C-alpha cells in the first residue's frame, strides 16, 4: 500500500474498494498516463482512499504476481511524486474458479493482504451452481467474501431473495455506482435500487475502468442515495463500510425501506 495513514471516519469522504487503475494488467488503463488521469479524477471527486482490484481470471504465475506488485508500487511512487491527495491500496477481483481457496492466500488475494475480506465475481452471464457452497467454506475459515456487482449477474437480476439468502449466510454485497446511475440499463438500475431498498447492500463502489465511460462517480452517487434515503445511508455505503473493509472490521447493515 502507499498511504499517509490519515484516514478518519469522522470526516465525510469517499472510499472506493473496487477499481481497475493499474496499467496493463487487465481491461483497465493501458498506460501509466491514463492511470494517473483516472487517479486525479478520483481525488477530484472526493475519493480519499482507492483500492486497485485487478481482475484475476485464472491462477497467475509467481512471475505475474511479482509484476503486479511492481506495477502497483511504481504507481504509488508516481502518485506521491505528483502529490495527488489520495491513498492507494492493493486488492484484487477474483473470478470464482476451482482453487479460489488458494488464491485468497496470495499477496493480492485479500484487501491489503490482511487475510480477511476478498472481492469475488462470477461470470456476468452465468451463476455457478457450487458458488455458494464453495465460498461458504471460506467464510468458515474467517475469509469474508464481498460479492462484486451481484445486480449485474444476469441469472440473478430480479431475484432479490437469492441475494438476500447470500447475505443471511455471511456474504457482503458491493453494488456498482454505475448500476444505480443507469449506466447498465434501466432493468439493472431498478434492481440495484431494489436491493438497497431491501437493506441487502453493504457497499457501493465505482468499478472504474477508464476516464470516459466507466469512471469515478461516487460523488454523484452520494447525492442520489441521499435523495432517496439520507446522508447516514450514503455514508455507510460509500465511507464507513468500505473503511471497515480496509481495516478488517465488521461491516454494518443499512436500514431497509425508504
């Protein structure tokens, strides 16, 4: 990580635990220049702590892991040199797969390498039948799954009870800010807000990939959540619970209903 250790939950700020900002490692920015533009945009929008969560689509080699860490630390140095007021941390977005129990033990497997929370996704067009059982086994070992953008997984869209069941069984849910703002269509937008109304969302994150189509918009999302609910709910989703994740602390539920 590269940070100033100055995070303070007593101040209003945004903490983004899902972004693709590392150059050349996944479908995020291709170059360091684009990465820095993204990070400047994040800082300008009010994000004070940002987690790089590159896609892990298959079991990476030790050489790939070494390069990932080198890219992250190089980006950290540039952020410090250019005096961008933001803290960077490293995590990953693990594609659910055979051997995920081993992936969470790697340096990138959990947030800040703390061995507590990990971000996991499934394919957008299919929902593996053994997903819940396999990930529940990790919960029993103290590894806590944050299910990335469940509102966008096609077999789950409209099935709020299935997601509520996951939450009851210990899963954390992280909805994409773009879903709430309509970036992925009205059906997904409606379902994302339904999940918030039911109180089964813990975190809202950007899942930013670039500077144009999928960029940082937590400031706009804060306003939308505040309008529909209140500032306390927005703070829980965009600040407090993400902060709990960074420090390995229990997340808190939001109130159901508007």
